[in-house]
C-alpha cells in the first residue's frame, strides 16, 4: 500500500492531490495514519500503532482504519501494490 504519488502532505494537516487539484484538511488521526503509510508500514503495523498511540479498542480501531482506507481509495489517494 502506498499513497498516490501526486499527494502532497504538510505537517500541519493539509493534503493536496496534484493530479486532481483536490485539497483536504486532515485531523490528527488522519495525519498520523498517512504518515505511517508514507513510512511504508503495513496495515497491521498501522493498526498496532493506532491502538498504542490512541489507547483505542482494537476492534473499533480496525473497523475505523479499514473505513479510512476505503475513503482514501474513493478519493484516489491510496494505491494498492
């Protein structure tokens, strides 16, 4: 899994898709997940990082993470390898 090569991220939580011109304001959790994807972590590693960082229920975290991945795909921000 990797981010769209035309996606620019700022540390302040702003994302810009250069291929479509779409821009997004990211909350802290979204920025956390995208930074983990950018660091080439696997889905399982990202999930474990979320659980540890935010002290969240593992089942809820997995569901929410999969939903977020689906949203990234819908907006053409995530590419499966």
